[in-house]
């Protein structure tokens, strides 16, 4: 029954940052939506979990927020990347790619090379 | 960095909680609306759209909770909550709070004050950079023989020694010299009124070598030493008292013994000079003029600091980093041995050798010996007081928490964790202790000032960081002790029991009632120990106070004056005669006399005189004599009985036949069979090392009663009294006045008379002779007073503690007592019920306390005077005191128990 993957610990923040980099300033709902869409419906995401993550990022100074008006004229709180956030995204992306590469190599080395 | 920023935000999140809650609510709302609109657009019914949005969002309350935790610091938040709640609880019972905080404040304050004394006397370094490098130079065996020395002859050196040692740069980065301008204070005038101040002459590197910083202006340079410039540096406290911290003090002129000096600097606050235990008011560079001699010695050849025979210079050195004391001494001793005999000739081979040594600059060396033990005992006493105070507060808390048992049970039943409750009570005891510590700190400030004032140490007992740490440490242990003790009981009560039972028959287990009694009993035992200690000290003090002094001490005023403008003996004799003549006719003065070494001041003149040309043989302890210079009417004014012969009179002038009075001990020691009158006493003057010459015969014309000289607890010693005018040179003299009334009322007249003689002359240390004698046992008096103070506090604490416990227990047993009375118990039986309990507790306390008190009293032996550690009266009084306290504390609860109305009591059920 559990064919949808849960969000891995620590990756949500990276996804949020990437989303904000790609789409520019966006509200919480939009971010949650986007993450779900990109994953092609594979990730099961409680939209609510986005908010504590946003708060954490804001406290760390990676993003900042402001109330604004949405396309269809709705009041919403908009988040946008700060300079610190850009750097953090860059760094974490690299880290992630490296980790992924190592893991990929590790998993593909099926035979012991003697 | 990221984490720090986050913490910063989260701490801020604690405030404005309501507003941001609302904001998050709004954000959620906007989220839902956006989602619902999207859903509607994709063709859902409004119902389904809303449902889907809510499901997608997840548990809203859960999200809110996570969000809240993330926003603030949950730990800190509950702490704040605990604090607020604890404050509310404490405010609700102001009586309890007041008593608890005051009790703790007394305990903590007393400990802090006594520790501050210990810190200053035993632990503190000079407030200078790298103080561990600083050492005093000393001569444990004393200086070489045949020299003129000061009262501090085990740490005084000659100028050649200083010159030789200061060149040892491999050992000392700097060697500083200093010497006082007088034994006590010198006359200083900056405006119209002359006054006294303590001043030192110092070498040019004194301030730079010590690393003294300056509040204003500058210190001395080496040129100031070599050129003997007329500049002066003031201490911060003297600048404050004399110049009101006015910046314009720099450049002003002050007259030291009439010599003008201009002020060039003020040392930083907290620097009181390097003389142990006293505070220096000003410093001048080394001088080489007769008025400003070291120690205020007579301006004769030896008194200039440059003479190799006048060992008057004190030295403090800063060791080069990395040089150990033994390495340093190894290098210095040969240098010292050769420099010591410059100008003295070669030392005799048999003469005792003096060794150079270092003495520590930590604490106050001179006081260490006398104070170390007493301070430790005092610290033990205040420790006991604190223990009693803690026990008291702890019992108060137990009683209070028992009353709150229902509250705790309800909270546990509603799901509060025991940890949470523990934190709650810990917070309360933390608040109590914090209050107690703050007020105790204030007590300690005034307490340590009072201690400093009555101990004769001029340096304030500063409450520095070490004292603060001490206070914090004892406070924290207080929190732990009685934050945890009462709580264990409160939270270990089974919930069901408390909730089920009624208020009156609330849960009570035998064990805890026993522990309550044990606490009271140990408190009383501690109190007993304290009372025995104070009893012994008070009896010692009584012994000091009632010692016969051998003179009529009441009604005597004593003061000094230093006529620095008169030099020749002729002028001096005239000056003192003139002063005496004027004082004799002053209103209120019954008689007047002069004395060179003030009685009871601890200072004296010891030597050996030849009798009828024969030098007494034997160890100094047997043949040593004391002497004093006195004026006309000496015996009459001081009230010393004349046993044979006559008093000193106006006729004993410089040119009259030389005479001397001796005391009874002298007469008995040296003339066991015959009469001392008519025999001759001769000065033994040491012309060179080892060779003595007899000169100046004085005829004994009077034998007078023994009287106390240096201090009240001394043993009678053979003493000679020479007429002051027949001495060469004439020493500086103190004046003794006898009056019928209050001696201090004479002061304005004395002031006017002195001013008439010379406007530059201050009155030195005027006080009653009684007060002067009291100074010689000021330590005993101080400790006796403190122990009385602590004893009274202990008694009060124990009384309130016992009363509280008994009252509480009687309150809880009201219904039981009611039943007993309903069944026919008599008043007497009920009374006995309560009294028996407190009597049992007292007996247990006495059984436990007496052996400890006996052991403790032995430790105090060195502080006792004329009392044995096992003194029966002290012990009986202490026992009596403890039993009295027990009875007094039980009376009110017992009477209340007696008046219990059975009907009312039973209705409680």
C-alpha cells in the first residue's frame, strides 16, 4: 500500500530552496504543490510539513517572507531566497550530487575486482 | 553561524507569541483558500475541494504545534512558564516567602562576608598584573648584628643591598623599594587644615615595576628617584576623600611635613599600596632630606636612607617569568651576603648569618598567622548557620508541599510528568535562593565593611569574583538540597491516597514524621555547638575586659603630635613643656603627662640595661626589659600607685640629675632582697659589633606598681620609665590627659591649643586610653561579637524551625487531639503530648551535640583566653539555652493543642 515515498529527512529544505530559486518568490501552498508535481506524484507530502521547514529556513536566514497578493488576487505570505540561501543551495546541491555519485558507484560495483 | 542566528530568532519567538500565532493562522487560511480555489478550478464540488485541501494539509493542530515548537524554544518557554507560576505561588504566601528569603539571606550573607575576609587575608593577590610573580624580600633570621633596624627588621634592608640586588636582572625584571615616612601617619596639608596621611617613599621603578595603572596623570620615573624630585602620587581613595575626585588635583601642591610636593598622578581604583593590611595614601620618590626620613626617625646621621647601617628599606620584586623562587634565591644570596656588609666591615665568623628569603604577596602575611585559624573557625560557624537556615527553609517547604499534596496529586492524575513537577518545585526553590542570595549579597557588603572596620585592616574586604563564585556555589547547593528533599516526598505520594482522603486526615507516613524530627534535632545540635562556641568566646572577651591593667584607665584621653618644625632637643623640650603647661590649665583637664610609646598600642621599647654597672646575663626572655619615656606627673595622671620613692616631676629636666622609675617586677627580679631605690641603671650602647660600653647612669628614684604596657594580655615585665627630657635625642611624644568627664569632650580644646602652638600640627589618633587598650584584643572582641551574632541568629532560626514544625504537627493532629479529649483526656495530658515530642527531640539533640561541641571547642583553644575548652559554664549555658529555645518554641503550639474544642475538631472529619 505504501508505494509513495516519504520525504527524506533533510531533503525538504533543499527542495524548497531549489523551488524558490527556479520559480522566484512563492507562497507555501505553491511550494508544496511544486514539490509534489516535480516528483511526479511519487512523493507523498503533507502540505503542512512545509511550514515548519519554511520557518526553520527563515530563522537561519536562507529565506525571507513578506505578505503579498497572489495572481488571482488572494493575500498570501510569499517567501524568497536570500543571498545566504543562494549559497546554501549551491553548497547543498554539490554535497547531494557528490553523495549520489558515490552511492551510484558503490551500488554498480557488483563484483569484487580481484 | 546559521545555528546562532536560528537561536537568536527562536529566543525572540518567545515574545509576541500571540501575534505570530495569529499570523500563522492567517497563513494557513490563505493556504487553504488557494488550494480550494485550485481544486474548484479542476472541477471539484466546493465540499470535496475543501475536504481534499484539508486532507492534503494534514493535521492542522499538529502542524501548528510543530510550528510553535520550531518558532520558540520549548524548553525556555516552559521555564518561563515555571518561573511565572512560581512567582505567583510565592506571592500568594508572602509570609512564607519573606521568612524563607530572609533566612537564606542571613545564611548566605554571613558566609559571604566571612569568606570575603578569608579571601582578603589569605587568598587575594595584589590587584596588579601577574601578581604571582611578585615577592616580598625578607630575612627570616633578622639582619646582621650591630645595625639600626626598624620594627619590621625581618624585612628591611640597607640602601647598598637594594642597589646590589636591583642590578640582578636575570632574577628580577624589577626590584622596587619602599619605606614609610612614619610608623603610622605623617602630617600633610593641602589647604588650611593639617591632617594625617600614610605615605611611602618609593624607588623610581615602583609603579612601572609593579604595573600599577593610573586613574589620572603618571607615576614616577627613575630620574625622580635620583633627583629626589618634589612630586607626589595620590591613591584613588585619598584622592576621593581629600579632593573629591577633582581632576584639578593634578598640579596642586601638598605639604608633607611642611615640604611642598606637587601632585602628578592618581593610582587606579583598588590599589592600596603594597604594605600588607594597610592602605597607603600617597607616594613620593626617595628623598634625602632630614625632615623626610624613613620611618620618621630622628634626623641624625643614620636616618638617611643611604646609610649602610640604617636597614630601613623594604623590597618587593617582580621575578622574571620562568625563574623559580629557589633558583632566584640561589643567585641572590651571594650578592646579598657581600652587599650586606658594605660599610659594616667584615662580619665576625661567629655572628649569626642572615639569610635572604621570599615571602608571598598572597593574602596579608602579617595577619595570616593570627587570623588563619579564627577565620576557619568562623567559616565553620557561619557554615553551621547556613546549614540550620537551609534545614529551616527545607522544613518550611516540606510543610508547604504537604499542604499542596492535593494539588500535586491532581496534576499527576491529569498527566503531568513527575519530571515536570520536579522542575516546578526546583524553580520555586531557585527563586527563593536567588532572592536570598541577592539580599544576602547586600548583607555581605555592609557586613564585610563592618568586619573590616573592626578588624583594623585598612584594605576593604572586597567582594571580588572569587567571593561571587563562592556565593554562587553555596547558593546552588542550597537549591539542590531543599529543592529536591521536600519534593521527593510530595511526588512519591500515591495519587489515589491523597485524592481519597479528606483534608484533615491527609496522608501522613511514619517515616516522614521521623525525618522531620531528625532535621529539627540536628538543627538543635548544631545550635548547641554554636552556642558553646560563642559562650567560650564571650567568656574569653570578658576575661580580656576584666583584666586588671594596673592603672585607672577611665577618664584618660591620649593623642599624638609630631612637632616636625622643631629639631634640637632644647627646642623639643621647650615645645613639650609649653604644651603641657597650656594643657594643664585647659578647662576640664585634671592632670596631664607625656609618654613616648602609647600604652596598649602594641608598640614598645625593649632592651637590656646594666644595673649598677653590671650587665645582666641570661637569655633575653629572662633579662629583657621594657622601657618608656614619660613626662612629669606620670603616675599621678595614669593612676599607677607609687610603692616607694617619687613620681617624675617638672624638675627632671635635661640638666637635672638623671633619674628613672622602675616597676615592681623590675624591683623584685633584680633586687629580690634589697631596695631598688638609689641604685643606678646604665644604657649599654653598642659601639661596634660585640663590644659594649657603659654610659649615662640613671638613678632609680621610684618603684611603682606593675601596669600593662603593650597589650592587656601581656605578662608583667621589668619596666623602666625615663623622664623624656633626659633622653638624647628626645623622641616624639604622645600626650595623656586625665579628666573627670568624657575624655573625648576635651578634643576641641586640645585642637585649639595645638593650633595656637603651630598651625601645621595635626592631632594624631586621638582616642580614649580605654579604646586604645581595647585595640590590643580587637581580634578577640571581633570574633566574640560575631559569634554572638551568629549564635543569636542560630537560636532564632532553630526556634522558628521548631515552632513551625510543632505548630504544623499539632495542626494536623487536631482531630486526633479532639478524639482524645472527647474520650476524656485531660489538658495536662494533651500538653504533655506536645511537650514530650519537643523534649525528646531536645534530648536527642543534646546527646548528639555535646560530643561534637567538645571536639569543636578543642579546635578553638588558640582563640581562647583564660578559659578552658571544656569550660563548664559555657556548656551549661548552651544546654540551658537550647532547652529554653525548645520550650519557648513549644509553648504556643502546646497551648493551641490544649484549647482544641473536641466538637469543632471532630466536625473537621
